C-alpha cells in the first residue's frame, strides 16, 4: 500500500502543472484589446463589448494605481482611456513573445516604456525596527 501511495504521489508531483501567481496573461489582455479594436471599427462579435470593457477597466486600473510612481506621463491631465489602451495594445502587438507573462506586468512594462520617469526614483523605507515589534527575549 505504501508503495502504491508513493508512486501515485510521485506521479502527481511530476505531472502536475505549476500554479500561476496571476489571474490573467498577456494573451487574455491581447484578446480583449483586439475586441476593443473590432468594437471601434464597428465590426464586433457578440462578446466584444464585454471584453473591450474588461480591457479598458484592467488597463486604466493599473494606470491609476502606478501613475507618477512607476511611470511618468508628461501630460498629467488629458490622457484618455483610449490613449492608454492604445499604448498597451501596441506594446502587446510588438512583443508577442511575452504575451504568456502576467497581464499586470505587461501593462506596467508598456507604461514604463512609453512614459519613463525623467529622474531616478528613490524609495526610502523605514528601518525594520519601526515596522516590526522587537522579538521577545528568552
């Protein structure tokens, strides 16, 4: 019985697929971006409206969360969702080899490439002793 259990456990370990640490890939994002393009061209499929909305929501969420921290667009005001959606779609189109990677990383890479910060970003973290309480002494 132990031998059978060992063989089954080893097989499960060797043939299991690795867990991904993200929900969506660049392939998902590219398909949603293509849906947005079809919608703009008025030649959309049944699911394109929902996919286009998902794409714009995903891209704008990442833009809003890291704008001015990780990337620095020159025009703080006036960037439209359409413009930032185009930036990401162009990046995905120009880099098909990386579409299997995390969608959030690809969006961030697109924004960093399109909107680099002029000065070096310095992140200052407080000393660890101010964040964590001291360990109890034995």
